[in-house]
C-alpha cells in the first residue's frame, strides 16, 4: 500500500494544486485541518500563500501550530512551500507575530530597486549551493514558478541549499535535518517542479 501524503489545511490556499500534483505522482493525498492527523502523518506537506500574521493566527487558533511543530521534531519528512517556507522560521518582517521556529532565522522583504515589481512573480532560476536529495535528477539553474514579496533568511548559511536572483540573491530553498522548504511552487513548475516533489516523496532523512 502506497504511503499517504498529508497536506496541512490552514486556510492559506493552493491546496488543490498541491493535492493534484501528489496524486499525479501516484501517491494518496490527505488534506486536513485536524491536528491529530497532522501529528500522525508519515510525510507532511506544509503549503501556503498569503500573509504571515493571518496564517499564524489560524495555525494557533486551530491547534495546528503545535501539531506541525511536534511533527517536525519527530524526524519524519517535512516540506514547506511558499508561505510554508517562510513561517517555519522564527519571525517575519511581514508582521509582528512569532512564527514556528523550526529553522533559526528571519523572513525578510525582498530588497529591490524602486522601479522593480514586488511581488516577484513568474519563472526564475534556482542555483544549487549545497547537495541534497531534493536535487536528484534536477539541474542547477533550472527554472521554477515564484509568487512572493518576502523570502527566508536562515541564520546558518548551511541551511541554504538553493538561491535565486531577483535584483539580488535570496534563499529560495532551505533544509535542516528532516525539514526542507521551497520558496517557489513545485506543484506549479511543470516537469522539473514535479521532479523536485517526487524527490521529496521518496526522501528518507
């Protein structure tokens, strides 16, 4: 029997595209807002779009913040996507609330010239700066789909495994032990995005 992939529903969007991508790769997907099901997951995807404060308010009020944190501490595979790659850090410049703190560091607004567009939206390259199972069969410099105004800035340089340039370099992929996270949307990044997602689905940290 194939492993079920659990997708956290905390009212932060893009759940259907993530579920469809997981199912396209031959896995069963469970979208849930139940903290107990999150704790019991064997493989967890933590997606999201929107604002950090609103997301954290929902996570705390539903008990999901504690459940996600407890899950991450078990050593089982964890993937954050977009907003889910930001609020796993300690704090975001987007709001005043504390985030989950799964990886030490901050979330910072993209620093761009006055005439540059924010959010950063569309296809951009990811350069691999450290090896990881997430990169199996994927070339450094491959393009992925981004929509964001903020980006993770982990405290430890070794937590950054991929970077992207948008009027300056930022961390676009980070990893620490069993936790990996992509600022881009693998589920919206075509064949190469599906390959990254497939690598996560077979990764055993």
